[in-house]
């Protein structure tokens, strides 16, 4: 009899069988498999959504590097224990590769809807979308409601946060320069004007990086694809955040950049709702927010540019330069400062 769950769930995970999925669930006594579906959205295809007799679960497989799941588990636990937001917890990891040929993780499926999914987006009115943006801002403040003693990065061998070895400003600029150098390594991906413009952005934002902040979780990919919302009588509320593999402890305002760009190029009311929702929960934006956010946006755009050039996607017009792509987004910092 054919296995009703055998299918290719993503290019990365390949074809999985119901027997394999059940075996994975059995490792943690998570019940009998009832249904399995590919996860909507996502760039890398690591997730399968499972329905079992014990509830909903997410199978996350084929890690990109050693320690990916451990880092995600660390920050999921930190969100769960230190903040007012919710991340997948408990977060089970199986290092053995006998079931799939790769290690995997299993975590609870969080409640709520993913507004990036086209079927969901079609149900939202313009007023709904503004309310959703406000909910994303408020939820980001909740995600960052717990603080650490100092900025730092996840140390996989120690399974803890290691404080930065240099001041935050120097660490951030060094990381931006490293990304710039990666882009230069891609033939023709940065012009001399691009490099000069990046340097001007760093110079303009350098002092703003020195404004003191409470070190908090920085998601780095805080976007509609990684946060869930629920509809309430008063609008929408955030109900869960996931995909924390890029997180570190630093300046929480960095997470305004990616979703701020998304809203700023679509609708100024949504941008205002997002920024206002965050500021209300975070106690306002700090001095220098305009210059700092402009720099954070430029750094975030470098991430997209490097990935796109390396994988030959998104940026296929040979006449387009990085500055042509990124500079219009920096205007979002001006809009946000008024929000």
C-alpha cells in the first residue's frame, strides 16, 4: 500500500516517507503522525509541518552548519524564558543521521498566521495591514524586553553568549566591512562609487552607534515570514517568532531595518504603524535614530546584495549598482524619524 506521506517536501530535504517522519516523532515520543505538509515560504526549505496526536510540530532538517540547531535552540529558550514573546519551546535536537541522512530538530508549531502567505494576505484589508504592521512593531519590543549585561555572539562550543572582544561600534563596522569585502570578491558586484557611498554611510552613522543601549536579542531577519500574528477584537497581536539562527545580543533598533524597508517602500502608514508600535513598547527611539537606522539599512541591503550576486538571483541587470539598489531604501530612515 502506498505511503500517503511520501513526497518531496523541498529540494533541500528531498523525498521523505511517512515511516521516516514517524520514526523522527518516536525519538521524542510526540505521538502518531496524522498529516504532513511543506512549510509555506522560506528561502531554504528546511521545514515540514506535522500534525500528530499530540499536536502540531515543525520538523527542521539538514542544518546549514554545525551548531545551527543549537544556536536556534539557545535563542528560542532565551525568548521563552527572558522575554514576553514566544518562540518554539521545547526545542528537540536529534544528532543521529540514521533516519534521514542528516540531523534534525522538532519544535512545537506556534499559533497564528503567517501574513506573507498569499492566501492569508488576500484576506487582509488595507486597515488590517496597518494593524498588522503595528502588531509587528509591538511584538519586536516584546521580543527585546529582556536584556543582557553586554553585547555578544553565540559561542557554540560553550553554548552561551560570548561578549564582544571590541566596542559595539567597532564590531558592527568591521562586520559591515567584511560583508563589503565579500561583495567585492564577487566580480563586478561593487563599483568604486558603491565603495565610496558605503564609506560615507559609515562616517555619517559612526557617532550614532555610540549612543548607549540595553543589549537585547537582535533577530537580524525580523520579517513577515518569521513572525506569526493572531486576529483579535482590537486588530492583531504577535503570537510567535522563529528562525533565530542569525540572532545575537546587541542594539535592538537594528531589527527595524529589514521590515522598515518592506513597509517603507509599500505604504508610509504601515511604516508609521510599525515604528510607532515598536517605540511605544521600547520606550521610544534613542538619540541618533535617523543616522543609525540609515546605517543599519545600508548594512542590511549589503546582505541581500552579497547573497544575490553570489547566487546569481535578484540582481540580474548588469547596469544596476549596489548604490542604485540600496540608496532609495535609506530614505526609510528619514520617514521613520517622523513616525
